[in-house]
């Protein structure tokens, strides 16, 4: 909360116009699920999403693919999925980047 308040203070200095943000800290499995469904919180069921999840999981578990630090959904509120494995420093950087940087461009 302290980091987010400071990031918000700096964003206001730069007069960034943003939607309210909703921050979700998620596991690597949830991130792979978000990858397979293009990050949308609600989506129609389709077999290709399961196929994409299995492919992503296999590559990730064998060290052939990393996962993003965050995924941002262009919505109101702006939804930012942050990886729980991020360090606290990385979380602060990702919040600034995703919750204010990406959000201000929508």
C-alpha cells in the first residue's frame, strides 16, 4: 500500500489520466490460464484454450518459456494481473508500469 501510494503521488505529478485499477496477485498457474484465455476474466469455453494452457505449462515447466511479470486488461477498472513470484521491488516497478503506464494509454 505504501508503494502504491507513492507511485500514485508521482503519477499525479505527471498528470497521468488513468482508470481506477484492480490489482490481482496471481500464481504461475493462474498466469498460464490467463495466457491461454488471452487474459480475459470471462470468456466462452473452447477446446483451444485448454490446448494452449497445456502447451504453455509444458514449456514453462521445462524451462523453455518464462512468464510475464504482469498482464493488463484494457477495461474500466483496469485489471492488472501481477505474478506472486515477483520480488517486492519488482512488484513496485510492475505496478508503476502496468497500473499507471499502460493504464494511461487506454
